[in-house]
């Protein structure tokens, strides 16, 4: 199950994609650049969240093995 960082990161990616396309369609280079930056930020945040989730799963699995 996704965590907060993964969800927020995906949201930033989508928002950035919309800004990027709006900037392309309106020939607004600044809006396009903001969108591209927001997409990259979202990708990083989503990746961080995925690493946190995977680490938590490993810790949980290890804890179950120890508890046996």
C-alpha cells in the first residue's frame, strides 16, 4: 500500500504534467519549466516514499521471523 510520500509525489507529477502542457500550448516557457521541475520533484518524492515503504516491509518481515 502506498504511503503519504508516494501519493503526494504522484500528485505533484500530475500537477507538473498539466503545467508543462499548459505552458507548451500557451507558449509560456516559464510555466512549462515550472511544470517540468514539479514533475521531477514529484518523481523524487514518490521514489523516496517507495524506499521508505520497502524498508518498512523488510523490517516488518524480519520482526515476524524473530517473533517465531
